[in-house]
């Protein structure tokens, strides 16, 4: 059992390294979009440990809370844009 757990941990660590290499030049907006996609896939706001690259995202946003706030800020701005009435109407 320990061997299986160690192998799973190594595989996750490898995926995290690959994520960092692939996304090291991403903007915060791009990382927020990735977090949004993860949220849609899981059906809830993920904990850092539920996301490949969670440690890196936490590092880039200075905290996981800031990353989640950025995600919700984007969702709120998007909702406001969709609800905005065309100019000239009230």
C-alpha cells in the first residue's frame, strides 16, 4: 500500500512540475481562467490540493484566498456585464 501511495504522490508531483513549466509565463487572468475551468469541472470551488498547479497558483497570487477572490471577482464582473442594460434604457 505504501508503494502505491508513494507512486501516486510522485505522479502528482510530476504533473505539478509540468504545470509550472507550461504556465510559468501565464498572466494572472489566464491562471484565473484555469481556476474557473477547474471549478466548473469539480462543481465547487476547489481547495489548493484539488488542483494541479495549486501551489504555483497560490505562489503567483500570494495566497490561495487571493486566487479564489480573483476568480470570484471575474465571475462577478462577468455577471454584471451580462446584466447591464443597453445604453439609453433604464
